[in-house]
């Protein structure tokens, strides 16, 4: 992968991680109610679920390429269309989710499994990265599996690092800060703009 492509990919991974959504609402709520350790455990469960998503993506892309040589090109255009849809949908406010009542005597593993199950059952994560990752895959360069593993590993690493940074600073912030409408609106508009720009770039400039 070219260095410029790598930077663009990392920026988008971090950007998606910074955008308020179900995963952020879950680990922030537990952070506010039970402290940073609960938030970190939840974030670890969330990132672990990406192993399931990325495995499904790798197997799915491999099967498509074996069956249809030009399937990746078709998938690129489908991914571009989805990114435009995501840019529009992302403008809609995200409703804050309240965490379930849990027993303080239970260990941190409960938060890990809550994060894991929540993200495994979140089809949005699977669809998002099934649309994003193929934009950076180049079959002509060979090492198809290695490319997928690299992209998947980077996604997990930078998503987890971003989530942990949010949790760390959330320990100093108030609950109302992350529920602030202007904060969320700024993030939504900024991310929608970046998604749209990226989709246009993919539409008119094919990465080499």
C-alpha cells in the first residue's frame, strides 16, 4: 500500500471512531457510570468483535474474486454509493443510549462481553468496512490476504487507540459534554464532508 493511501485510510478509521454512534455511546455510558476501567473493557470487547467482521469481509471478498474476476470493481462502486448514503445519513442526530443497570460486584469481563456482543450484532460496522476496505484493495499487486489483514489490523489498532483516548479524556469531562448538541453536530457535519470527498475521489480518481 502506498504511504498516501495508508494515511487516508487511517484518517478515515479515526474519523469513524470519533463519530458518535452505538459503540461510542455504550463505552462512554459505562465510563461515566463505572469509571475508566469499565470503559476500557467495553472498548476491548468492541474491537474484538471486529475480528468477526474482518474475517467475514476477507472470506466474502475472496469468494467474490474467485467467482467473478471483476467483482471488486463492482464492489467499489457499491461501496462508493454506500459512502454517499452514509454521508447523508450521518447528518441525522444520534440519540444517546442509556446503559443497562449492572451489578457493581461483577468483574470487568461483563463490560468486555457487552462490548463484544453489541458490536458483533451491529450490522452497521460490517457494512461500513465491507464498503471501505475494498477501496484500498489492489488485486494486481498480489498478496490479497496480506492486504486484507493489514487493513483489518490497522482498523482495529487505530479504532481501539481512538476509543481509549476518548475514554481517558471522558474521565475528566462531564456527561453533558458528550451529549452536547453542538459537539455532535460539528462531528457529524465534518465526518459527512470527509466521507463525501473521499467517495468523490474514489469515483473519479482510481487509486493505483
